[in-house]
C-alpha cells in the first residue's frame, strides 16, 4: 500500500493520540494542558495558537470519536464516523510550504482549533485508508491485556501487536513457556514442540 508522507505523519499522530486514552494507557495520557502542549510539540503540529481547557476537552472528545472508527464493525460505519468528524471540523484544503517543508496539503483552516486540526488531518488520513480498501489495517493490539491501537502498514498485513518490543515479546515468551510446560508434561509433546 502506497501512502504519502503526510498521511503517514497524520496516522502516527492519530495513533499516539488514541493511545493516550485511559482505556489504552491505563490512565489519562492527556491529564492537563501541559501534557497537551507536550503532545503538540512532540508531533510538531503546526499553526497551533494558545491552548486552553476548552481545547483539552475538545481533543479528548475527538479522541473518543476516532477510537470508534478503529473499533467500527464495518467499513460503512467507519466511513460514516470519519465523515462526521471531518464535517464537524470543517475541511479547508490548501497547499502550504511552512517551516522548510516542501509543498503539501493541509486540510484544516488557518488558525483552526487543535481538535478541529486533528479531526480533519487524521480524518482525511483515515479516509485515504478506507478509499484504498485497507480498513483492516486499523487494528487493536492482540495482546489480551492491551487496548492500544495501531495502523498495520506491513506489506503482508501481519502485524499483531502495538509494539513488538513490549506486547509482541511478552506474547512470544508466554507462547514459548506454554510449549515448554506442555513438553515437560508429555514426552510426545516434546517431539511436537521441537518440530515447531
């Protein structure tokens, strides 16, 4: 699947935003304005004015709406959610070359509120995924104790965990230990485990 650099960046920001939710992180990842400002700086989100408590509340609401897109049961449902997000924020496509970047598209109005900025940019990135027929790439981590989400951009759509170093390793170690226990309990299973 071919996606542009801008779409990739918007998806990265979206995934990071979604994984700040209490249901994903275990606690609120955007507890205050300082955390929201850090999020903006870390992702180099441009054209953001002074942030207030209304912005924090609005970003959290948008985050909840985006999580529903990832968990949608059908492409139709996901498309309707994306359409709603983009329509609520008001899309204003324009070309820009700010901060030394080459020409690229911004889909939000100049001086848009941060929540609207995120809704439109991430909404358009998700729209490109849906249009490409690749909605199944929007995934939730398969580790049973993890609720984080990710976008599987692997060639063969084989990614199963939000992070191979944490959830992936934990699940692989658990599977290995289970095979070892089974092998210890049954001599025939030892031969089967070695064959795997």
